């Protein structure tokens, strides 16, 4: 067995074990386990569903929207230009309104010029017969029964102003010419594939020399080459739907169907997705169905009364965030949110959604001292449970290959189990327990780590209960928490050694991988949304070497099936040294589908043990992984 050591740091030795033929055959003949994965399955028939086509708006059925069963409401609501004549159809849901008008550049914002007609269920519509220019500004003026006049952005606007009056803009997002057909045809849910996610914030990844952030196209041209060179498989973008407050990072959304105009037009965002697919990189976007801000132009009391939010004051707000909750028991709200999820998958060919703050939706008492129990006296949000089940059922029906990832921070059961089994129906979940325990351990001085050895081993008690992603996300490198490398104790060299060892431990542990941008070259400062990453660090040999290390580790992970093929059972994992807390040592094997093994040995002390410890290992020939 070949080992190498970093002084005063954690160490790892990974070697591949190749069995002799008789050992291999015995493993191949082993009985197959039951498939415990959530929907969809790995069958190739589930690899691709043709994207939905633009349907005839005359087929609009209000009752389907009101009941919560409409999954493509963006084809009916909002502003849609007729392709055969200059007419534009506007449709908006405002059941409590006395009257509604469309105002904009085309009528000089005259609230009396274009009144809308009320139809079934409080849905208002109007066909404007004059020619409206591309990118024309518009809003809805809503007259309430108590005499107020509200100026609201279109909840279904495909494009919106980020500043100024925050107007909605007339735009056709369906016109982009896609060239990613081959990539789409070969998509599948990567349960037994490598998943190495690079999380990024467009505005602070890189900037131009004058400090202005990249637009979608410049970002695409730069990030695709970078990610391919470093062997990442997925890009995850922090909130991309339009949001007014920069410091919310995209998690307080006002326009759910509009890619933020900070970085360009919707067609520019489509260019980014298309180019990522050309480079073989899948895109996940952060999706925020948990709350919305109280901006006057947004969803807040949209028609003068609670509409998208619950009427019950005890369920209406997240006071610590200053935002409103969605009313998941309202059929129209359910149709709105599920349609929004499908919109990103359908219109923009996004490969997956990371659903933000799931725990805040599942519990009525989340962040609240006082709360209204459910109808059975419990704190669980029964309407949110039904919403998640309906959401994932609808998504996988149209897009079986999609990634639906829950950021769920509690021990809620069956998050990634199928709906028919009583699960929420996601296919992946962030492993927040692993993240908290492993960071707590590695931030501890090596001298005291022996008292916290369980932080390294406890995660295997539940590692196979869900389909997990191991996240070192933006939330772990802000607000005084320190960057990953700066969490490590002791001096500069020891911090870098600890950073290397932590990443090797993460990549060896069962679960898919996610790291925040800047981690790959060991950025010392915390992530700051106001400025670009500290790329100047790459002028220093230690950080240039860190980037080369990340590239090598990513490549090793991608080329080693034992590190990713079996992540739902003990068939892919075997302890070799679990209880040596005194020396801070840990050893386990990862196993692929044909029985090849990778032995992972970690020394989390600051002492080099050269041949002074023993552990059990399987019989065979060990070959060092370079």
C-alpha cells in the first residue's frame, strides 16, 4: 500500500483493489437488492421526454387553474402576442379586485384606456388590438373595493425591469433557437453517475475591469471552459428569477417567470443554458417557492387582499426574513408554483431545481414563537406536503430525467422516496447533517479531535436512507463563518493541508458532491456578493497548486466508479477502521458494481504515522491511484 502525508494535517491514501476472477464472480452472482430510489427509475425509457409545445390559448380552462391542476399556466396567463396578427392577449388572476386595467407605454399609462373583463373565478383578460412593440413596458392597475389603486407587475411576466419602475416587459421566451438536442436526448437521473456540482453566483464570479459583473453571455463563454477544464459535471446557479434586493442573492423573488435582467435578456439566459449543454455540463437553478417579498409591485396582497399568501396572520409571514409565505392550500397558488417549476425545465431546458428552504415550508412553527397547528393538532404543514407531492409528480411526468433537489435541514423522513410510498417525491436531498458534523470536526484543533470522532462516523447511520448530496454551499462561507480553507485550524500551510484532506474526505464519502465557487482554489476570504472572487490568489504558487489539486481530485472522482456507483446501500461501502479516535484515524472502502474497491485512509491528526498502525483490509492486489 502506498501512502503520502501532509505534515500537521489530515491525510488520505486512496488505492484501488482489484479482485481476482473468482472473487469478482462471487460478487456478480450476489442477489440484487430492491430499488430504493425515488422516481424516476434508471430505465433508459425515462431518459428524455420531448419538451411541451406551445398550446392554443383558446383551450384555457379556468377551473383547472383554480383547482391547482394546471401545470403550464404560463401559456395562458401574462401577455402573449398573436403570431397571426398584431393583437396581444393579457390575462391575470385577481379575484378580489373591483376592476383591473392594463397600462403601459402603448397607452401612456392611462388607467381608463384598456379596462379588462372579469371572467370565471376572478380571472381578468383583455385583447389589445393595437401593435405593441417588443420590450414594451406594462403593468396591471388594480382597483380595490375600498378605493385603492394598486400598480402591479405581471406575476407571469417573462421579462421585467430590475430597477426603475420595475415594469413588466412584453417578451416572447419561446423564440430561442436551441441546438442542445443531443444533450437532451442523453439525459438521465444520475443515481449511479458522478455528480460534482459547482455552485456559482453570476454577479460575483468574475467582473469586468471596471467592476461591472458579467452578462449571461460573457459568463457563459468563460464558465463553460472553466468547468470543463476542471471536470465538473453540473453548474448550480444561485437565484436567477428576478429579484429587487441585491443582498438577498436571488432568494426574495418578485418575478418568478423572468430571468433577472441584471445580466441581460431571457434569450441571453437561454444562450447560457445552451452553451453549458454544448460543453456537456448540466444546469441546476435555485428555485424559491417558500416565500416572497413585500414589494409593492409584487405578489404581496396582489388584489388588495391576501391572495398568494395565507389569510391567517399566524401563517402569513416569515418575520425573521420580512417575507410572506405562499398559501399552498390555494388551488390557484398551487397551479402558479408548479407551472413555474415546469417553466424553467420546459422553456429554458434547465436540468434540475434545487428547492430552497424546504423545512420552512414543512413546519408551521418554523421560525415562529406562536403558530397555528394543523387540523390534527400538529405542527406539520399538510398543504405543503401535498404541494411537494403534486409538484414532483407533475415534474417527473413531463421531465422524468429532472433533478429535484430538496434543501431540507431537518430529519423529515422519506424526502427522496416516491409519492406512492408516502414520500415527498424528490430524487435528491442536501445532507445538512453530514455538512454540520464534518465541519464541526475539521474546525476543531487536531489535539482535541479525539473527543469528537463521532462527528465523522455518525453520518453513516443514515447515509443510505435518502439520496444525498454533500453540500459545502454559499451558506457555509458567509456571515462570519469563514471560507472552507479558513475554517481549518493552525497556520497557513496547515490550513491548506486541512482543506485538501477535507475535500478528499467529502469525495470519498457516499453522496453526490457540491462546493461553492472559490473553494476550488482555496479562497481565504468569505464569499462577498459585491465583488468577484479573489482570482489574484492564483498568482501565488500555493493557490495555483490548490486549483491543480481540485482538477486532479475532480478527475479522479469522475474516473473512479467506486466513488459514485453505489450510494444507496452498504453494498457500496465497508468500514475498515471506525473507532480509532485516539489517533484520529479513519478508514473505509468504496465499492463499485463489479466489485472493484477503493480504500480510503484518513489521518485527521497532526502527526504522521509511518507504518505504526494496522487495519483490516480485503484480500487482493492494491494499485495506487495517481
